[in-house]
């Protein structure tokens, strides 16, 4: 059966250093196995700004209605 060089390397490394498996479990628990605070996540989502679609160019400004006095001037002209 074919075994890649990377697979062989990792297998041999684990055979030579059996303590690595325990260190892997400790590192996983340190970085990944954490309790999730749902209330904190909810607050974070509420205050987070929306992500812009494309960072290199600004989004077009929304069109605002003309002030009422500008509309009156254009009708009288």
C-alpha cells in the first residue's frame, strides 16, 4: 500500500516521541475546547459593523432626497 513521505514522517515521529500525543491533546484543549458564552456572542454581533463588499473601493453613497427648498427653486426656474 502506498504511504506518502509526509505520512511516513509523522508516523515515525510519533513512534520516536510518544509524549507528543499527550501534548497535542493539551494544545487542543487550550485553543479549541472552550465553553461558549452565548450572551457575549450576541452582544458582539450587535455592535459589529457590517463587512464591506470590497475593501479597495468605497461603497457608493446612498442617494438622499433633495431638501424641500431645492425642489421649490427648480420648479420656479
